[in-house]
DNA sequence: GATTGGCTTTGACTTAGATCAAGTTGGGAC
DNA sequence: GTCCCAACTTGATCTAAGTCAAAGCCAATC
C-alpha cells in the first residue's frame, strides 16, 4: 500500500512535494550524506501507536506519507489532540530522550527516522540545520497558538470548518491544483479523532458535518471523501479573515 | 514604580532571578558584550499595548519585570490569549518583521530589547545562542500544547485551577520559598484577562474563583491577593497528574 | 448471502457555561 | 469626607454542546 519514497541527494526541497524540511538536499547535500548513514524508514498501520508518552525515544524523524497525530490524555480518559502530523512534519525533540505525547498513526504512515544522537551532533555543528529547525519550531508554535483560538473561542461549526480548511490547505500544498477550482480530499481522521482535535464530542462533529453538507458548504461522497466547491466560503464559515494564516 | 534592573556582564543565569534566557552572561560574556551596544529598555504601563498584530517589529526582547500577554482577535471581537509573558520570557521572532499577535502590558512592564538585525546576526554566528533559542521555543511549544488540553477538555473550575497553578509555579521560580509552605501571590490579571486566557467569560471566572474560595482551595485578600494553603490540592483541582508538567 | 463489528448518524433529553441585568466594592480625584 | 468609575460579584434565564440511546451503513469474514 505504501511505496518507498523517492528521495535522492539531488532532490530539490522547493520542488519536491515530500520534503524533509529539516534536511534539505538542495542546501546541505554533504550533511544529508552524513545523515544517510543513520537514516531508516518505518511503516505503521492506521490506528497503530508510533510511540507512547513517557517512552524512551531514540530517534527523530518526519512523516513521509500518511497522517499521524500527537495527543495528550488526562487520567480520566479525556484526550486532546495537540498536533496533526502531515507529510513533511517533524516528530521528536532534539535534546529530549522521553516522548511528551502519544503519537499515533491515523492513516497508514511511512516515517523517515534518524537516530537521535547523530542527528543532534549534526545540529551541533551545522548551524544552517539548527536554524531551519528553529524556523520549523516557530511555525509549529504559531500553528499551536492559532489552534488555541479555535479551541477557546470558536463554535462547533466554526471548529469543523477550521479543521477542513487546514486539511484542504495542506493537501493543496501536495498537489498541483487549478486556482479557484473545487478542492477535493479524503478526510484522514475518524469522527472521533476530529472530535479529539476540536475539543468536541464525536456526535457534535457528526451533526455539524451534516449541517455544513446540508448548507452546501461541502459535499460528501461516502463518509470521508470531501468536495469543497468554494474554498473562500469554507474559510468564511471558519471565522478566519481571508488572508489565511491558519498554518504559516 | 519600576526600577531599572541590575544586569551586569558578570551575572549568572542560574542565580539571577531575572534572567535573559536568550543571552546568558555566564555562557556568552563576549557575545553579551556585543549585544550591550544594541540593548535598550522600555517601560509600559498596565493596560498599554506593546505592539499590535500586523505592526512592523524591529526588535526582539524579553520581559524583565511585570506581565504581558499575547492575544489573538477575531473580527467580531472574540479574543483569545495565546501566551502569558512572565519575567524572562522572550518576545518576537527572529526572521519575522511583522508581529503576529497583539502584545499588551497586563501589569506595568519593563522590557529589555535588542534591535532585530544585530540580534539575528548574533544568532547567525553564535550557534550556542541559536541552540538556546531553539530550546526556549520548544519549551514554549510544549506549554502551548499543554494549554490546548486545558482549552479543549477541561471544565471551568479546572481551567481556573490550571491558571492559578501556572502563576503559582512561575512565581515560585522567582522567590525563594520554603517547601510545602502556603504559596502566596498577586494575580497579575483582571478577571477579563483570565477569561480571555481560559476561553471563558469573565462572569464564569468570577463564579469559579468564588467557588474555589468557598471550598477552601484558595483564599483571597482583596480581589487579587491569593493564598494557596495546599498546592497539591490545587493541582488536583486542575486535573493534572502530580508530576507537574504545566510549564516545563 | 448472512453475520459481525467499526464507524457514523440521528433523536430525545440534560447541563455547563453564556448572556443579560442588577448590585457591590474599593481605590483615587477632588 | 463624597463622588466616581472600573473591576468585580451575584442572580435569573437561555442555549450550544454534551450525554445517553437506538438505529443505519458499509466492508470484511465466515
């Protein structure tokens, strides 16, 4: 089902749809060479845990194919997804040996991993990579803060629209797409996972998805295949200003 | 009201209660010397804006005294605080010229600022500082994600207890304090600011603070001066496991 | 082709927190 | 002192979303 990704030393980070944002071949060919020695791929099936909070973690990596999620749980079972990991997103924290969150494969996932120690050594003496990592982390921080607004202040309907916007936008980054045409994608999340991301119950998610469908904001084929006829209508429903800063 | 901070080149980041975590004198005396040339202080009165979202921002800095807040606003006026800036917290993003959030002085604030261009140059050729900045950013990301759980899944009472825990913990870092004694601090936020941080209304905040007082979890002198007789009781109310990971 | 079991939808009812509307408090200006 | 005003509290009501319960819908398996 998953194919091995094509990722050669000559690949250009601007053109390659599946970018290892932390290790860009265009800029750091030599360093990438060093990393090739400690690079390996891992597959996970949909629903499988990638790592549990508290586990020892001796790799960092990035998602190549599929979708994974970062979640936090309270003792009584309430859970909150705190990050959605789409292709090119980075997992793991240099300098930390223990996972802070549960990481779960939401769809089938292919991850590209690097052993942590050599990766940290690389950061140590390759300022350029450290710099890029800082930039990525700052982007993630912005995304997390954007999501705090969603969680704290938006209505259920706006939350759903916000989530669909994010997925549509990230999906559009991977595919070449005509301007202003309808956006089509498959939801990589169950209703329950959506609820965990949005701080809702799965019933409310289901009701609001149905409502958006009835109102013509989206249309559904099956339960997961979504068509958005007018993306700006969706952004409006999400309560965002049109400049679109959801994921920077 | 605010006094000029003592911040000499010989100051040790481990001992000094007001630390510029980004530029630690102990580790980077020479580099700090370079920064001294572009360093300046700015004061803000309680309630004043420090910078508006969208404004050009040609400095970075850190809070020395007081409390500031990062907030995001929707067009219809709903607002969500996305960060609480306590002494030693960093403001601004290297590589970004435009502010992404509104920054407001919640109490009287003294900030230590550096012009952005020289600061970025320093990062560029001082890997150690870049590394520290990455670590700080990762910590902030963890804090933001912890807060996503608060916003998405906790009840109003748990939210209040979580906020009080954070302030108590950060406050305890600034003062030497007996183990297990009562924790005493002044709330640096109005009820409205608390509501904006917690995704609640100010009325709900007021009610839940009163409830925690009635139940003996906290006691109040005036409206802002808080005594927590048993900090572990407060953490329990916050729904946290006892290991205390709210701010790493 | 029937059966199972995950998802998902939909309905009826409940509730935590929002909203609206008075009051109260307390510190600073005069 | 008293007046003022912003910050806060408290009460009454409303509502969006949660809870509980019962079907529905595939896709995989027997």
